[in-house]
């Protein structure tokens, strides 16, 4: 058996991009997948795809800005499969812009999704992990937090806040829980769809050399498959062409 087979993994932001790729890869390797995202039709189709390939999947519409939705996702995992081994907090938005544009509503949405969404996941899963005596948090952050550039200050700020919280959680976790942060660089997703058109053009050019979501999924799988007692704390995965 691999270190993934039989594990129950809940994934937020699972309807596309990194979340979808991670769900497919982990299911292929024998994990039982609990899918969460805001687009139920995409989740239903993805669950059917996993099951048609011989895997196991459940899903629930999940808005990570709602604490009760994260609690429901964790409850679904326990009700359906009896446990939760891993929570992959992957949901995120990147509404990047110049600070001078004063897009305050976009700032608030990034804080609500990228930061509060992870905290709500911790609040939902941590008591379960403590009760079980095992569990693994995998939080998707970004290389935007490692190299700060114009337009991305609020986005990078939310990702670095998650990085800081994850490190604190790791230190508080003790020897029975694991915490991993994965920092992707440019990835071919629908990340830029809601950006200002001028900014979107810049991001679209970056996408020419961007990673496939599968590359990030493999990094997440690497962290999950490690044996008990091995905690992969921080993974950076970026295109070789990215500065």
C-alpha cells in the first residue's frame, strides 16, 4: 500500500485547477475524496469521474467564507468514511490590482477566502484531528508571498498570513499532527478571470510558461504519502522560467 491508499482527504476549491487535479491524483492512488467548492455541478461531475475510474468520492457545496460550510465538509467525511486524514485548504482568489485603485471589496474578498477560509478549516478539523490522534493540514499559499511585487501586495499578504498561521499551528500540533504549506508559482488555472483587463493581460502572458495543476497535485501527494512521524513543512513548486 502507498502512504495515500485508504486515507480520507477533504479538498476545498476542488471544482477546478489545483483542487481538481489533486482530487483526481489522490483518488487514483487510493484515497477517498471529499470535494468542496461553490459550484455543485462541477463537484458532481468530478465525483462521477472519480467513481467511474474506480475511486470513491463525496461532495458538498462549500463556501469557505462560511464557518458552517467547513464544519459540514468535515462532518461529511466522518459520516461517510468514519474519519478525516487530511484537509487540503486550497480555495483561493487572486483579485490583484494597484493599491491606488482602492478596490476595497476585492481586498475583503481575498481576506475572507484566502485567510478566513483557512482558519475556518482549522476550526472545523482541528478538534477532529485531536480526537482521532492523527491528521494533516495542507494549506495552499503562493510564491507571491516569497517575492513581493507590485499589484500583489494584498494577495501576498493573505498568503503570508496563512504561512505564518501554519507555522504556529505546526509548533502547537505536537507529534501526532502534520502541517504542510505548498507555495505554487504560476499555474495554468482560471486565476485571472476576474481581474482588471489590463492586469489580466499581464497574467495571461505569464501563463505561457506556467505549470500544469498536476505538478502542484504531485507536490501535495508527496507530502501526504510520507510515513507517520515525517512532516514535510514547506514545498515550493514553480516553473523553471519563473524569476
